[in-house]
C-alpha cells in the first residue's frame, strides 16, 4: 500500500489544492487532477491519511466515467500517465492516481441523489418529516428505501461546511432550466449506478455529483461514485431500521462521532485500526464494483 498526502510536480503550476485533490495546469484547456490520500470528514481534512485511498478514488471514478458516458459527457481526456504533458510523466507516483481532464466551467453546487433514508437526510426527516424541505411519507425507517430516488442539492463550499438547499433555492441560483437538467441527469446517473452496484452485491444508498460546462455542454466532473462521494452498503446484510455495514467513509465518521469531536478544525488523529479498516473498505468497494483487485 502507498501513501501520498501532498503532491509536488516540479515545473508544473499548481492551480488549486482542494480537500483531497491537487489540481495542476496542463496547458491550454487541460488540467491534471491528482487524488491524494487525504480524507475529509464533516467537511474537515483529517490529519491522518488513508493508504491507497487516492488510487481507489481515481481508478473507480474512471471506471464509472466510462460506464456512464452514454448518459452525460465527462471531463476525462486520458488516464494514462504516458499521454500527459512531459512534466507529469517524470513523476511516477502519479500513476494510477492522476487524470488529464478538460478544464470545465464548474457549476458551484453539489447534486445529490438519495434512494434511501440515511445520513443528514435521516436527521432532517426525524425532526421535520422532510428531506431538503420536500415532504416525505410518514413512518419511514432509518435506511429504508424511498418510494422513488430524490434529488437534494447542496451548496459547494471551498472551505467550511456544505449546506443542503431546496430545489427552489437551486433554481434561484442557476436558473430553472439548468436546475431541471441537473436533477434529470443526477437521477439518471444514480439509477444506472444503483442497478449495476446491486448486481455486484452493493446498495448505492446515495451519492453526489459535480457538473460543469465544456464547450457549452453539461459535463460530469471531479469524481464519480467513489466511497468518498457515495454511501455503499452490503446488500446481503441490509435491513431497514438499522445502519447497514458500509464500504465508504462512514466507518471514520462513526469513530469521530464517538470521539466527541465538535466537527470543527482541528480534527483528531485516527488510530491505526480505523486507518486499516478504512483502507480495507475502500479496496473492497473497488473490488466489488470493478470485479478485480486494485492494481498494485
């Protein structure tokens, strides 16, 4: 297993360093996105990296981008380091954790699809009977499948916490036509991915996507259906009314909640068993979805 907490690419200009990814200019309208092993929970970057996490995120996203390209275009130009600009080819550590992409005009919202009542959606439903201010049927259980998948957008915060918004608020931010198209594409992606994952023994409970524009076309960007951006449950052990075993960063969130952390920086260090357990879950998620072990 390998660990990379921060990248350095001599001769390349750093365009942005996010919570998990480092983004470099790659000439013209191209960027190189590198997934580190940093982990963000409750929108705070933790001090402890997760080995192999960045390679899982990059390679699983690439799998999904290719599989779902018929629904919406994506920003991928190449996943092969030998096809990157020369300055990047010299940094062998980037292999398997970097992608060359089109530089898109990002839409600053997160597009969340939920098929089950979990996480912040369950918390809101318990208090108000709603999710993203939309009324749901009474009497639903934690983790229960919703009658139909729902679209629950959120603001995209560079720092601090993302905030759920209503569909009406989204329309006010980006316009009614684009809001409808974001909802349509998000739910189409979710339904296709949910059906595929179920056939691999996983339930895709919810996930979030980011979009931008490339040459005026709506384009899927950032990552897709990874354990960082999605909630995956073991289908064989799923029961409504419980918290099903998951293959995502819920394992870390559970530790942080029990630790008493107030969800504000600085976050606590993760113990070795939590780090190892998280790595195993990420790698297992990759194996189940792709059908093979993460390449060495």
